[in-house]
C-alpha cells in the first residue's frame, strides 16, 4: 500500500527507528539523484513524499 508521508504521520504517533531511518536515507538518495540530473524540486513536504508500506 502506498501513502503519503503526511497521512502516515497523522495516522500513527510514532514509527520505529529502523523505518524512519530507511525512509530518511531513501529520501536523501532520491533528492541527490535528482540534483545530479539538474532537477530541483521546489515543494518537498510530507504530503508530496510517497511511502510504500
């Protein structure tokens, strides 16, 4: 199931460290890959981040 990060943050009060760390690393790698292609996202926010759980 895919949800946006905002929805997941509202639906649960806390996530385990392992999930939070994995999502953060994947987000950082994704942004890095975009920047290497000279693509800049101007609206990075929880509602625009999709999480596959």
